[in-house]
C-alpha cells in the first residue's frame, strides 16, 4: 500500500477549486456564445395593441464626457411615445449645463437638478426616485448617464414585453 504524499490534499483541493470554477464559468460562456434571441426580436406589436408611453429615467453625476452622447442616443430612439426625465445629481463638471442645452432643443426631455442629498439617501437611489416621481408612464426605463442606445432598442424591448405578456424586464448591455 502506497502512503499519501504531503502534497496530495493540496492537489485535491486544487482540482476541487477548478471544478467549482468551471461549474460557474461554463454556463456564463454558453450565455455569451449562444445566439441572442432578443437581438432578433421584431419591433412590432401584437394585433390591436398600441404603444404604451415609456418614461426614461436617467441619473447622472459628473458625466460631462458621456452625457451628450447618451442623451442624444435616447432622443434618437424610434419609439413613438417617449418621455425622458434626466437628473443632474449634484455634478460639478458641467453635466447639468449640457443637459439643459439638450433639453432646450427637445420638448420630450425634462431636466431636474438635485443640489442636496437628503439625510438617509444614497445619491443614485435618490436621483432615480426624484425622476420616477415625475413620470406617470406605465413603463419606466432606468438607465445611466453613460449608456448609449441603438435607435430601435426600446421599440424592440416594448414589443417583446407586449408579445410575451411581461410586466418587468431587466436587460444587460453589450459591453
């Protein structure tokens, strides 16, 4: 009978760790590599349905580098019933001025400037709350000040939810 070497427990532990890693990694790889059904979703509603209004809520803090492109991509969405509420959350880099400039050219865009954070709140949560209270839309899209949308992203998303009877949908962006 052969005795165990002192390294045997470390080898076993190493293989166990590799097994756990692969157990979690392989499904994530499969999700990344398989064809994305949602990206091929047609932008059409079921017969007899109308496009619901969508309120887009965008919270931004110190996003002067990205905010113009992000808000411009929202304004370029091909969605027919769109309202955008963007919050400048205590920025000190010119984000608010860029937002105001863009809002002057687009009546669908409302800008809110938060200058103080109330006690007990976190910044982004408060900014999202403030913006969400400004929309009565049945659908609310929460997004960040550095996210760029494809022109038909919202149309495809709402069409998908209406066809599938979904009341809530969370998507992750392509990075």
